[in-house]
């Protein structure tokens, strides 16, 4: 079990990779809708695939980290649930985006990227609350 706990602690390191990829993915999907940047669409399948793989690895490590038993409260469940939803969403879209049916679903990819970005923000908020406490972000805003 110690090895699982050891691997799980890498969650806090690798979690930043799918976040960055999803941000880039959102920008690429948004820009590729404009004729001037239509050539960026070629990067979309690669980005969706990278987002899926990195999100799945991150979620698996997150479950390992949670197995330590050091985390309790509603924020833990919310962080876990939103993170898992992100991984499922980007994996599903990645499978669709890299399939032979991708051209039929082209209008779905930008809204899916926007939804993934929103969900990453929500999951990140709950993860940040676990790490830094509920007053960290706005502590000096008074």
C-alpha cells in the first residue's frame, strides 16, 4: 500500500499538465473557428488525446492519493467528482475527435472544450481549497 500512497502524492504535481493542455485546447478550438486560423484545427486531435491521457493519469493518481485517508469533507468529494467528470468528458471527446466520425461532430468540439475548461476551474477551486484552505484566494481582498 505504501507504493500506492507514494504514487498518489504525484497527483499534486501532474494535475497541472491536463489543466494547461485544456487551456491550450480551448484557445486552439476557439481560434480554429476563424478562417484565418483554420489550420490550427489539425492540432485538435492531438490536444484532445493529450488532455485525455493526462487527465486519466491525474485522476488515477488522485484516487491513490485519496486512499491515504488524510482527506475528509465535502470539498474532497466535490474535487474528486469534478476531476473525474473532466477526465471522462475529455476522454469521450478525444475518442470522438480521433474517430472517422469527427467531421460530423465538428460543432461539438469548441463547446466541449469550453465545458472542460469550466469544469477544470471548478475542480481546481475545490482542490485549492483542500490544499490552501477556504480563505486563501480572497484572504487579502478585504
